[in-house]
C-alpha cells in the first residue's frame, strides 16, 4: 500500500489552481438531480487500487454537502452527488486533492453517448447467445437422428426462438449493411446480412415443408460470434476514449467576466464576446485571444510555442488563448470569440494536415472490399451451376445458402478486433492508451521516429545544474529572493538550494527582469545580466545572476532536465532498426546538447510547426511530441504519440498517449504493434485457409448444418486462441511498477 | 414424447430466466465498474453493494 501514501509532490498538488477552485464554474458544470442536489464527475487518473478508492471516497464523505461519492475505477472517475446549500463545490476538488490525487472536473456534455451503444451491443449479444445455445440443443438431437415427427417439432421450436432473436440481435448488422448499400457501397455487414437473412428464410421454408435441413442454429451462432467480435472492438475503443477524455483537460471551459458595475459572473467559453472584460486568477488559462490591461502580467506560453520560459506581457499587448497565467489576478479585454482564437486556428491547421494525409483504410475494411464481391459471386455461381446442371432449383438454393453461411466472415470479423483488444490490454498495462486499432496497424509500419525536444525528451522544467556562490549569505539571499517570484528559474533555485534565515524588505519583482530587495541597507538583485547591472546581456535565458549593489555575488545556470529513461528508449528504438531524429523549435545549441545527451545523431533546430509537418509527412514517421506547436505534426505523421502531460490538443491529435513520463513506451508500442500485425496476418491467413477448405465442400453440396456448425465454431476458436499468444511472452510487470513509482514519486 | 413436452418448456424457461437475469444485471449497472468491484472486495470496511440505491437502477 506504500504506493498510495501522499508525498511531497501530491501535497503540492493540493494547492494547484484551475477552475476546480471556482464555485460558480463548478455549479455551471454540475448536473441537477431534482431534489436540490447536484452531481459532478471528477477524473482521478492516478487511482488504481482499493485503498485509492477508500481514501478518495472517505475524503469526500466527511464533507457535509456530499450525499454520495462513488469511484469508478474502470473509468478512473469519481461521481459526487452533493447539496450546494450545505457547502461549496470547490471543497470537493480540494478534498480529492488533499487525499493525494490529481483531479479535474469533467464536462458532462462531452460524455453520455458511449454507454448506451455498448449496452445495446451487449444486450444483442446476450439474446443471440441465448438463442444459439437453445437452438443448438434441438439441432444436436436432430443431427443425432431424431425421427421425422420429432425433427419437424424441433425445427418449429427452433424457428420460434430464432426468428425474434435474429430480428433483434441482427439489427446492428442490418442497419450498417443498409447504410452502406443505400450509398452504393459494400462492407463486411452486407454478406453477413444477406447470409443470415437467406439462411433464416430458407430454414423457415424447409420447416414449413418438413424438409430435412434447417440452418437456424447456424444463423444464431453466426450472429453470436459476430456480435462478440463487434463488442470487443467497441469495448477497446471505448476504454481508450474514456481514458483520453479523462486526460483531456480541455483548455478553459469559461472565464470570470467583470461587469461595468464590478459584478463578477462565470461565463462558459462560447458566450464570451469580444470587448468583455475578463479576470483571470493565478493558474488559470487565457480563454480567448485577449488584450492584457493589468500591469506586470506574466504568462507561460508553452502551449503556444512549446518553450517553458515565462513571458512578461505589458498592458496593451495581446495574449493567445491557452496561455497560463503565472502572476496574480490579471484583467484583460477579450479580442476574439473562442472559435477565432489561436486554439481554434490550430485545430483548423490540424484538420488540413489530416486531409492532406492519404486516407489509409483499415485492414479489415480492405479485406471486406475484396471479400464481399467474391463471396456473392461464388454463391450465385453455385446456385446457377447446380440449377442448370441438375435442374433441381431447390437443392441449388440449399447449396448456395450453405456457401453463404460457410463464408460468413466469422473468423474474419474476429481475426482483427481480438488481436487489437489483446494488444490494447497489454499496452494499457505498460501505461499506454491507444485510440483505435488502425493506430496499431500504422505503428507497425513506422520506419522512423521523430522526437520533439521540450516536454517530450525533456521534462520541460528547468533544473539548476551549475552555480557559483560567494559566501553562505549570498546563497540564503538568493533563496529568499527566489521565493518571492513565480518565475520557473526562481522556483528551480528554491527547489535546489537550502533556505536560510534572512529578513528581506522592499521586495519588488520586475517581470521579465528579476527581483530586488533591501537587506541591511544593501540593494540585492536576482535576475538577468542587465538587471544586475552587469552590462548588456547576451540574451542567455538559461542563466541567473545575483548582485549586491552592482557586484556579482552568485551565478546560476540551468538546463532542461532530460527524462531519465530517454537514452535507454533511444537505444531500444535504434535496436528495432528505426532511425531517430530530433525536431525542435528551440535554438540550435540547446537542441544539439540534448541530442548529444540522449544519443540522437540527427537533430534539426528552429523548426516552425509547418516545418515539422513537412518533415514528418514523408515516409511512415512516428512523431512523438507534446506541445500545441507539435499538434499539426502529430496529426500529419503516419502515427503519433504524446505524453499525458501534453497540451490537450496534442493529446487528442496523437494516436497513443503514454502516462507516467516513460519514454520506454515508444519502443513498447512499436514492438507490440509489430507483433500484433504479424498475428493479424496469421489470423487472416487462417481465416482464408479455412475458407479454402470449406468453400469447395459447400459448393459441392457437402455442407450440412452439422458441418457448418463445427466449421464456424472451430475457425473462430482458432483465431481467438492465436490472438491470445500476444499476451504470452515478455512480462509487462516491471514496466507497470515503474510507471506507478513514477506517478507517485 | 410426453417427457419432451415437459422438459422442453422447462429448458427454454430456464434459459429465458437466465437471459432476463443477465439483462437485469446489465440495466442495473453491475458491469459499469468491473475493476472497481474486484478491488473493493479487499477493503474490509466497505460493505456497500457494488451499486447503491442513489445511483443504481436504470440510468436517468
């Protein structure tokens, strides 16, 4: 249980800002439940065990306003029903955070639809399973030689069970086939629908005329297997989707508007109009492109340019949507509507990249495009051949239907999704979330890997790596001054050095330059070269000076910390035979330094988002990046990955999202994708091989309902068993433990 | 034949009961959090059912 003990970092978390601390914002997002109570859903991405559930739920239950709190561990969410009369909703998020968990509120409107579709599929699956099982009971008796009267009775009972069951459980296929046929296309569901309906209709005809063979069991079993494949496929996509919406901390959902009479009101994003005066607290993101009116505002614009250095924004200058407010309360005037703001323009750029990318169809769809016409041709030829040659059109129809049943793509429909489900489960254990099966197919084809620098290879947070201090007094003063500033470099000093006991007066921060204070009559300054009176700076933003009355007392140098396992990951990728390159928007020198540190030989610096897109468009590149500036490249690349700490837009553009900051996820994905691809191919070969044996039997009229039942089930079982081989092999446990340690360290 | 006339309805009836039970468990949300259910069993103090009266039952 040691994994769940709150640590220094999680305590720090409990003080973070965001709209979770804003009562009005939370009320706007909550759902009314009628009896005066409201419901909110929070994401808790780090919850993973029984004691996590317990500490979150008990933490919430102690609050007066909480009626019930329920953690859903599968979705990593907690649903809270509370009475706003009895306490502030902001206390809910605070309670979760003080239990030691990251949390953020979820937008209820973004959810909902997924569950109902899955329920419909599972219900259809249950009905098909019931029908298949019971009809099989009667079919086995018929096959083992029931006399004619009993056989007819059993056929009738089968018909009574099969007709409503097939009418209900077949709907997902019938609807999809109809949609495809209506626009003149064909998909896998067309042969399924034709096969099932014809087999059922023919069986009914046989039953009425007390014929020998009825295929009710085949229709029902077929639907059962096909629904199983479809449900699995859906489940996998759903899991990834819910995990990613959890992570998608969609930039701001709204902002506080200041009315002319000083009244404050929380407005949802889409209701913000140009000209409104907005107020932003520390830690909140700029909702729409706006003009700053407050003095000494400072923003983290890493979401825009990928670099973490904060930027001082003087009054009158514009800040882009998505920038994070690092200073205190800032007022601004909205200049654009949210759909015209930077975030929206990035989305448009990404859509263009998507459109330019050649549309690659999933392997199952490509198979279906070839499969359906072949199957239908064979069935028609069988019908005509038998009819013309023997003149027995009834028997000809029986044989044609047997062909349709035998070729119904049971194994084919399971062959691909089952492998993807197993692979997704394996990746999930390694801390990687996958968007859909197509991404896995593309990852297997990757022939090179491109990394972004800041935030991807590095943590994106400066670290003090070298300093020179004259005397212990200077060190203590440096910490005292650094404490007063929210600048990331100052925070790095506070993290690295020991605080001293020094009384400072007249603390003053000049955004973009540094901090100054008076100590015992001396003027101490901490900041840039210019600020400390050492002459013009060389623009070096990775160093900080400390001066006393214009005399240098200390220098500090910083570097962006490289992720711990970056070098290992690079080596593993190289071992997989993929060339690696580094694409960064940063200056040449730091890019070269990071490249050398992790062992990448090809590095390109000062790249604009467009340059990155142009670079990754060629061949089958896997792009790994995090910032908003990477999002178009993530979309344009053949396949892409983003860390879960990435900008929302980067995360939604990426095919895979990895948690826990482990770059080892990249070789894991490529390796798993390659194994999955080879198993998919094996499965397709197995399915085709099965058809190669069974179809001639069907054409020659040797497939009785018994043969059909055995052939269908055995081929399905074989592909499922083959897919499960993916789970065997190198255990993913060490990976998982590492991820957890990272998450809680 | 008379045996069949009893056994067949019984067999189908049992099957229908099983189907109805499954559909009920699905509607009442017992499959919504399988991972959570498997972990909650380890927590000795939590004796609440997997879905409680406030949130259980068909979704609103």
